[in-house]
């Protein structure tokens, strides 16, 4: 019985936290230049080059020419607001690569925070985002 009560209480608490976070968060994803988004891309890219075979061991050291390509706002028939962005990434080897990324409102872990998908030109070895990052452009 105690276990059921604890489980019920935990479920209510989590539901309340998620509802509060969604209410406090407007329905507009972060801006393309938000440093938290760019930091997340840098971190995920570092993980990618270390764990995907045959990729050069480089890191993103800077972002330049950050711009918004398209914005699809929240609507009744479109429950997720999306912001498509592009930038030039300066890599640790001195080369510059185009980065395409998508910021989705409330698509983070358990619906809290923004979700981020990205593709660096020349580093999509398994064609996850189609040829030349086409899916995120």
C-alpha cells in the first residue's frame, strides 16, 4: 500500500513540475544565437567525433554568421514550434564547416526544455540527415 501511495505521489509531483515548466515557458523556441544552444551543439559534436569511426578528432571552437533560416510557430495543427538555423563552425584544425541545426520547443528530456538537432557538413558519415544535411536546412 505504501509503495502505491509513494508511486502516486511521485507521479503527481512530476506531472505538476512538467505542467509548471510548460506554463512558465512560452511557446517560442530559443533564438539561434542562444549560447546554451550553441554549447549543446559543441558538446554533442565532441561526443560524435569521438564515437563515430573515421571522423577527424576536432572540436568546434567558434560559431560565426549565425542566422535563422526559417521559423514555424506553434499552431493548433502544429503542436511543436521549430526554428531552423545555420552557422559557420570554426573547427580546432582551422577549417570552417557549415552547421545546420533545428531548435524544437518543449522537445527536451520529458518535454522540458528545447530539443536540438544539428548536422555539420562533412561529418554526417551515416547520412542521418540525408546528403549534405538536407533534412535540417
